[in-house]
C-alpha cells in the first residue's frame, strides 16, 4: 500500500498577538483517502522540500452585527458541470463540489465518461456498430481521470435527492418522472438497427413509430446516452418528431419527453423547444396529473419553462379546491424548482398547508418547506409556527434532509421557535458526522442567522468540518466562517478549524471573481474573531476586485468598508492593498445618512441623549454619532477629565447654526453659593454661557440646565462619592470662563463610548454579544475609548420609569470611579 505525504499550505494570518508556529506535515496512508486529499488540493501538486508551514500573524488592534452575508448564489446547472468535467479540470477547480454535481444529476444518467468502457460491459460482437465505435473512442481518453474522481467522491457528501418525498405515496408515480422505474435494457445491435431504419426511411415514419423509437432508444445502457444524443441519425429522428409534433397524442408526447429525460437531452435541444410550445398549446386540454408530470420532466431536464409554469399555476388556481394532498405537495415542489412564487396562490398555499399539516409525512413537510424557500415565498408566522410545532415534536423521526429544509424556511421566515431550536441541540450533534457538507452549512447558518448559540451544535460542526473541508464550495466555506464569527465562537480545535477553512478559501480563490460576495462574507467572519489572512485581504482590497463587486447583484460596499477599516485599526503592520479614500468617503456618507434617518431617532437613543445632556450641562458634553461608521451602530460619546469633570467637546452641535458672542457665566444659585462659601453643594457643573439667549433657545436651555428633579435624583453622592463635578476656581486666577470648546485643548482624561444596546446585538435569549459588536468594542478600546454599555435588559425597562430613576442610572454608569481608574 502506497503512502502519500501531504504538505499543507497555511496562508499568512493576522491575529491580535504576533506569533509564529510551525506545523509539521503528517503522513497519511490509504490509497483512496490519501489520493483524494492530494488531488483535491491543487497546491500540494507543487513539490516542496520543506515539510513545515509558518503562520505569520500581524499585530492587529471586534465587530459583530446584525449582519447577514449576501452570498446566496444559485447553484450551477447540470450542463455547466458536464462542461467543467469534460474540460479536464480537477475536482478542486470546479465551481461546485461533488455533492452539488450529484444532486443536480439525480434526474439523469451519468455521462459516458463516468462509466467503464463498453468492452467491459458487453460481449464483443463480430463487428462493432458505429454507435459502439463512437463510445469506445470517447471513453479511452477519459476513463483514468473519471475513475480517480469517482474515488474522491465521498458518499455522505452528495446532496440528498429533493424528490425523496415521492417515495412515500404511490400516487406520485402518475405525477412525476420515476427514475427508478424498472426497464428492460436495449442491446446495442437493436439500437443500431433503429438508427439505421431512421436513416433509410428519411422522415417517413408515422407518429406512433417515432414514439416507439424514442421509447426503445431510451432503454439503451446509460453509458451510451451521451454518444447517442450527438449521433446524426438520432438528430434526424428528432427532426422527424418536430415535423410531426401536432400529430402526437398527449400520452405519446409525454412518452417522448420522458425518453428525453432518460437520455439526458441538453435543455436547449430543438426537440425540447418544439415540445414546450406544443405542451403550452394543448395544456388546457390536459388534466392536472399530466400537467404536473410534464412540469416534473422539465425540471429533470433542468430546462426553464416560465410560460408553461404560468399556465400550470393558472390551471391549479382554478382547480384549487379539488387538489389532493399529493397533487398539492408536487405543485409546491414544482413552484420551488421553478424559483418563482405565484402571488395569487400565496394565501391558498397557506390554507392548504394548514388543511393537510397533520396528514403530511415528515418528508412531505420538508418538501413543502424547501419549495417555499426556493421560491422565496412569504409565509405567515402563524403557519410557520404550526410547522415548527409539529417538527419539534417529531424531530427524532425526521430525516436530516427534511429537517434541514425546515431549518432553511425557519431562517427565511426569521422565526424564533425556541422549542424547535432546543430540540435541534439534542438531536443534531450526533448526526453531524454523517451529514453532507451543504447540510452542515445550512444547519450552522440557521443558528447564526437566528442568532441562536448552541455550543453542542457548533462544537460538533467544528470537529467534523476539517476532514470534509475540501468538499466545501466557496459559498460553504464563507458561510461557515461567517456563522462562527457571528456567534463569536472559537471551538476547541480552533486552529485546525480556521486553518482548514482559510486554506479552502485559497483553493477557491478563482471563484471569487464570479462570486465576490463569498470572499467578503468569509473575511468578515474571520475579522469578527480577530483573524486577518493577509493574502486574502490584499486580494479583496485590490482595485480589480473592488470593480468586480460593483457588478454583483448584492450591495457589497458596506462589507468592503467594514473590512478595510477593521484592517486599518487592528492590523497596523499590514502593507497590502487598501481601499481608495474617495470610496471610504462615499460609503461613510451613505452610512451616516442612514443613521440619521433610522438609528439616531430610536426612542431609547433619543432618551439617553437628552438625559445625558441635561445631566452633564448641555449638548456640548454629549455627541450622538457613529464613532466607527464601519460598524453600523451608534454611540453616545462623553469626555471626562481625570478628576471626573465632564469636558465640553461637541462644538458642531453647539455652534452649527449660531455665531458665538460674548462668553459669560450664568449666575445660578450654585454659583452664588460657591462665590460666597467657596464651595458648591451641587454635583453638577457650573453653566457656561457662550451666547446671548433668545426665546427660540428654550429647548437648548432646558437641555443645558439640570432640572430641580435631576439634582434631587443625583445629589448626596449616593451612587458615587468622589465624582465631584463642580468647577472650582484655579489658584491665583479666581473664577475664569472655560477654554474654547476645541478638541486640541481638552485636558487629559477618558473618552467614553456609551453603547445603547438592543436585543439584536446579542444571541437569542442570552447575554452573549454577537461578533460584529464584539469587533466594534474591541476596536473602540484600541482607539482609546472606554466602552460603557446601557444593556437593553436594564435600560429598556427604565424607559417606563421616572426621570429621576433614569438619571440616577445614567449617573452611575457615567461617573463610575472604575472608568477613570482604567484610563489612569
């Protein structure tokens, strides 16, 4: 048994602490598994004398948001995958994984390349027919490569068959194409004889004969189908069928279409064009079973037929009350595979789900959810909750494939169904090792999208993933990284977990030009957990890549903004590409405009801002803004001197629409007391007046001057003893006006970044902060801010309490002596 040495290449990484580590290469034995890993990693093909890889980490300086990655690219069509395979690309270089290829070919037979040569399958006849000669010639060059790829196919990695629900009821046989239908194989001699008859008759066959020819030829061995479809005599038969299209009976026409499915006729073939037109013409004369069967055949052929589907949906709408359960499930399946949701059927679909919910098999429940998810059909919370109720009670009896489909719809509906999520944590971890990579990705993505953290699920995923990582598409790898980063979870095997995914991102680098959203999704997930792979970041911030993001169907500017600014703050030694300043300015303006309309006006933020202004002495002491616009959430900034005095710094709000006049001091009761007794009894700052008062300034006056109730709430030093905020005369100068409110003349002190958090900043039903907000707080601290949080579980209930209670709470938060000790 041969032994293959595998040398893994670890890309350069950036972490909070600079370090270097050497990973020794391990020898792996086993002909199948070792060859598989070597072939799937193109980079191992480069011979190297070194068996060690150094991980270089930069010295970065936290980010966690309600952020859903924009990577929802459609899967490739089967024809594209055949083209990729025929072009001789290695498995690791194709845009989809082996699992994707298998699921997309479940309705047709394999190409000729995937099968053994004809001489190994059948006895050699005295003289080879032309059909067999063609097949043999095509197979000879491709066999070795195909057998190697077959060895690499992981049995549990292939996607499940979305039609598995059809096995649960015999009624589906009349509604769908049955790929498992037993057929008697036609010999090569008989097939060649039929093609000879076609050539001799030259289109004079009757419709019945033509139909019979299609039925028989479709029974040829699967390895002959690809060669048959390209055979000139078969094309002559197709032209004859097109010529007689209007003469076929509906059942004969359906048989021809089924033969095309079995032969894997290309979806753009002229025969199929003619068949589609004819079925559209006679659709209203067909029954619903026939319409559903034809629609299923189109799906198996992976041909887009929007006109035919429109007729089918209109027909079903008229016959809605008479729909049997199998007909309804098959219809929803077709709706999903067609990727379109008829608006006039939405409510009727919901009512039918409720009608049959208790009668559906669990596989049918999964099929319903998958159909709704693929067609992006909205569903009411009531119906989704009913589905989730049933699934949570029967999850152990449900196949993993059906369960994953329910989770997709749960994610799409943003349904926080706690019983289902808790049951998921009990059932799914033990199944993870046997689930295909796309199924694991959807489970992980559901947890992160719903902000639900279950350590058992995430740990099981992390332990299982490294051995399967080569089966990840770029989309899968990116969403794994984002999901773990979003939930701010670093598993016990974090180095192996992250290194394997980053390595896979490098292998899939060629895909990111077509799907730039996947690269940004993955890099943001890594940034959440303080990981910055230098080479990938350099690629993502290049001008060429930025230009490609402009052509994406997703808005990726904000993602670029977040990534670029995070690198600036957390990776000071980074020397790679950076975004141009004008792009930063453009996105900053866009983010700030959104914040003014949607964030700053939120009641909890407005109330906190108003009360802080009142407590501290005016708007010049508080600024409601985004300190870090790339983190997409707001802050209330407050500056304190080392002795606890608030420092005025917010000039813009103070003088934006006003011209400064004579600077004076208000003669308040506190100030008079201070002048007479030399000390103030109040803990509030002396009021500073920068301009003459006008009647229009009443609101500002109210904000600057603490109310009597505010003083009563905060006096006495009950919350802090040493936070004396009064202004005392400087020795030798008497009472002076404060210096101009400019940042460059601020006394040394502490800058507070007050976070008014909400539930969307945390994991569901927990106080675990999400990754984007962890990133934000980490970066604020690195920029010298002290983060003070008004957590929603404390601040939101206070919004309904008295003003004095709210002020007392804010006073405690802002003037906590521990804050000053941190800055000293």
